[in-house]
C-alpha cells in the first residue's frame, strides 16, 4: 500500500505519503491564496523525499471539506486526476475528521469539537466522541451561536483559536495535516472499512462568494 493524501480545504496546502504502517513523507505550507500554485510542487517534494515515483501510488486520499469554494476544488480536482491517470481509487474523508484524528495523535481524548475558519466571521465545525468518532454532521455557524453548545468542550483548530472569547478551551493542531488524514485512511482500509469513505466531491455548506449579478446588462446581439 502507498497512499498519497492531499488536502486544500483549509489555508494549509498539505501532502503526505503513507505506506500502510506509517507516514513516510509529508510537507505543507499555510497560504490561503496559493493552493493551485503550491499543491503540485508539494506533491513532487514529498515523492522526492520518499525516493518514489508517482506510479508507485496505490490509492489517493483527499479531504472533501468543508472549506472555501476555490481552495477546496484544487485538491479534489488534483486527487481525481491522479486517480484517473494512475487507475487507483480515490478515497474522500471529511477534513474535520483529519483534524480530529491529528488531535488524537497529539494526545487529546474525547469528547471534543473541531472548528476551522470559514471566513465571514463563521466557522466550520463538528462534535466528536473521540478522535475517530464524529457525532454530528459538519455545519457552518457564527462562533457566538454555538459557544454555549461547546462551552464544556475542548475545541481544536484554527476556527477555535481565532475566537478565544467564544472557545476558551481552544487547542491545536491549528491546521490540517495530510499525514493524519492518510493515517486515518490507512486505519480504515486495514479494518475493512472501505465503505466509510466519502465520494471525492466537495462538501460545500454555503454558496460561493462569487455570484452572477441579477440584473446584468446583455451585450450580445439578439
């Protein structure tokens, strides 16, 4: 097994290789405006670090969000392209699940919540019984609207760290790790849980920022 994991649903452009036992190489950079520019060079860097070629990959893992529209598409389109070219399966996982798993690897035990920055003064979030068990569907809300629900819980991720007043027990990791995402996928595959993966489709929880004007002027001839 050699899994290539990518996630661009958060400001982190993150890539990792996992051989079924452990992460063999990982790299990433936090830059919310350069997902398309950074992803493929990061894939190349991870493969070079591992001393492997792309054709050694037996499966692709991709974070499906929730996340901002443009950044999320970069990772998903790249993952699907790799899967098609290599003839290997593409396994989708919720990005929040990757962060929860990373928190578990760092020693956090449940219950807790994960929150990432959704911009517009909102967060994407979900609750977890433990690092591997999500107990609510991903949602997008203003921090003040969910602060009471999560008042007694540690909250992991950049969304929590941005709003310490609403999430007093905010914790890291701050950003997504493709290594944690790959480790979660490898664990699921080893346990025969292939059906637990999501289709490699974007998990959008709201409409994109860019909208077609309602009363735009027609300039083409009739």
